[in-house]
């Protein structure tokens, strides 16, 4: 995966990242800043603690607090900023929260996506857009197989259903308004369960583990037998950047056939051996941060798929993208980030540490 060559075009470009105060959004902004991009973020306020604050992104990029559920705010940001690239990551991203707040989840994930794409359409801005959804957008029938991009969309829980709806919104805008050869090129990206330093969200196994271990408590585990396609956050982000770069090059050429090759949905997941149970993830974490774990009660009405796996053959064949870090390396780098953060240190230390992890990933070390 020749990152150095493919990602060079982001230097000096205006790049909008929605959801930049979130975990994946902050990592993406850090990567883009390292590439020399002029980065604008549009999101809700960052919680504390968060990667956004650990990386001091508020002073290092353009930072706007806006809500994608409010179309006028989105339209103003698009009109004022005139982005050349948009990475749409803003979302309500937690399954359990979606049960408590289903309408907000649909409003953010499905309607918020429509607001963004409509703002671009109305502003008539030439740009390339990568809209990020999730591996949970597929209609999961429980069979032990990996989902391909052609599988039906759906979802039992409000989060999954809202992301399936977002994919339908993206496809509709692409077919209706951003057809190949148009000034706007639009693709979507579906990633598996990502882990990495700086995630402090509730009800995610790695942040739950770090909080528990930091306090000297057993790690609470709800579903130890559930299997997920675990990958380091840099894996899908590299895919998003690569997809955006190839899509932009085709758009600039106004090559309809080439643009059509990239203006599609792509899965980004790990190699099959990284499809591990929650128990295996926790036990691997405990190899680097000694402690224990215990199983806790799962509310019966919360329905989560016991098995999720993504086929990434399309990304490999079309984008020349491949996962770089195996399961053990992924957990090692993740725990190392939290260990460094817990040690404190001088201002800017986590910026340096995070940049070094990005550099190691890009170089294949």
C-alpha cells in the first residue's frame, strides 16, 4: 500500500472532517495535518477525556462546533469553507445509546448525512466525499460468513438500521445528483470494530478495560463469546484516505468509467485471523496491562449480533489496500498509547507519540 505516493495530493488541500471531535475523527485529523492538509472540523463538543484534547487539535486546526442535524449550520460551513475533500464521520456511534435515543440516532446518522450531501449539492462545490458508515449496516442473519458490499442492508437495533439508512441516502444522492462525470464524487466506507489509543467512549470494550485497569478493577465483559473484526483505527483510516485520493484523481480527469470504479461502497476490515472473540481481546490486553476480567449482565432487550465479519477483497483488488497490523500488533499499539497517556509528561507528548504510531504504520514497521 504505497501511502507516500497516493496520499501526497492532500498537501495544501482544504479538507472537512465531520465528527472530528470523536475518536476516529481525531485520528484522521492528526493524519491529515501530518500530510500538510488545511483541516476544518465540524462536530459536537468533545467530551473529556478525549483524543481531541489529548492531541490539542483545537489550536492546530479550524474547529467549528455545529450539529449536522441542523441543515442551516451545515450549509453555512460548506459554503464558507468550500472544501475540496469531505470525510463524513459525524455519527451517533453507540448501539446501546441507540436503544435509549432511537430518534436522535436516526436524525444524526441518516438525516444528518442527507443534510451534508444536500449542502454540497446546493452550494455546487466540486469536491470528493467519503461517507463513513459501519460493518453493522448489513442485514445480519447470523450465518458464519463475511459480508460483501453486495449483501443486503439492514439492522435489528436502531444504530445498525440508521447506518443502513445512511448508506441508502448516499447511494440515492450519488445516483440522482452526483453521477459519474459530475463535479462531485461520492463513495462510502464500511469498517469493522476499530480500537486504538484515545477512545474513551462508554460501552466499548477497550475503553471499558482501560478505565477498569486504571482503577485496579476487573474488566467488565458483557458478551465474551461475541466475535468481531478487530482492527487498529489506522487501518480503515488509511483506506478512507486512499479511497478519497483515487476518487479525486478520477474526478479531476472527468473520467466517468474510472470514477465509477471508486464511487462505490467499500469494506475495510482485518485479515480473517483478526476476527476474535471479546474474551480474546480482553486477554490480549491483560498481557500488556496485568489484571483480571469478569462477565457482567447484558440487558435482554438489547439485541447485538454474535458474529460480524467483513470481506475486504474489493478494497484489495480495486484500491490496492491491505491490512498491515495483525491482531497482536493492534492490541500492543493500542495499550502502548494508553500507557503513554497515563504516564503524563510534557505538553505535546501525545501528539509526538501519535504521530510516531502513524509513521510506523505508513512505513510498514
